[in-house]
């Protein structure tokens, strides 16, 4: 029971930290302001998270939990058909649903901290590795990819996806955005199809 209460309180604090960071910016979301935002004493927050760096590491884990949701429909489909819908996978990897799952401003504010804090850098590395491993696992469930180097393929796909999101975030014009988006989608489709074709020729 105590463990459940602790988990619920920690989740409440992390969610509050995230919502406040969205409103005022991560750099302005102090423990005192989080306490005021949640109407709880700062000392209670520090009971669970001794300092702000612990909070940020918890926030990075929170990002991962939300980002993994992008894969849910793909995994559900695979559990039934054992066949990967490549078009659906690529569509979800480049879906604006990522933006609904987690705020880009908070994501990149956290990311900027990797240049000054090794523990935050390690936490961010683990986040990215986890997303790649999930994609690797998805590819392995389809026999068309099972004999390939799916780890390398997942790495290549994420290099395109992450670079695309970084660049697309700077484009305001919708027509230009869609044009670039289609280009990046084709790159990932090309990677997937090239691997399947190469395997077929062996």
C-alpha cells in the first residue's frame, strides 16, 4: 500500500512538473513553483525528489512512457497478423501524434541539459535506445525482417526520424512542411524496402 501511495504521489509531482514546464518553460519550473502549482509544500516534493536533477531524470522516463504509446496500434496489429504494415509504421513514426504525446518545447529543453550533466545525458541515451529497441522488436516479429540486422535498421530509421523532427519543427509553412515530410517518409520506406529486397535476393 505504501509503495502504491508513493508511486501515485511521484506520478502526480512529475505530471505537475511537466504541465508547469509547458506553461512557463523548463528553466522557470522550480521546485517552489511546482509546489505552488500543485498546492503542496516544496518539502514534500523534495521528500520524493531530493533536487531538480532527480525530477528531470524522472521527467525523461515520463517522456519515454508517453513516446512508446506511438507503437501501440502497430504492436496490436502484429499480435494478430504477425505481419508488419510498413505504411502504417512509417505513418506513425512521422505522425504529429508525437506532439500530442509530449510537448516538443519541454523535450528539447531537457535535451539541452545533456551538455552539462552526465546523468541527464545517460538518461536521454537510455530513452533513445529504448525507442530503438522497441522498433527492433517490432521488426523482428515479421518473418520478412527476422533474418536481417534489425538493430542496424532500427538505428538507421531513427537517425532519419529524429533528424526530420528537429528540422520540421522550424518550418511554419504547411505546404513546405508536407513536402519535406513526404521526402523523409520515402527515405524510411526506402530503407525498409531495400532491406527486404536484399534479403529476397540472397
